[in-house]
């Protein structure tokens, strides 16, 4: 189940690169 959550989160990052940059920073 945790793996599924990780995949969903990564997918959201790919869909919203701007948010991913914010989180990385």
C-alpha cells in the first residue's frame, strides 16, 4: 500500500513539476 502512495505522489510531481521544485527546495 505504501508503494502505491509513493507512485501516486511521484505521478503528481510529474504532472506538476512546479510543485515538485517547491518541495525539493
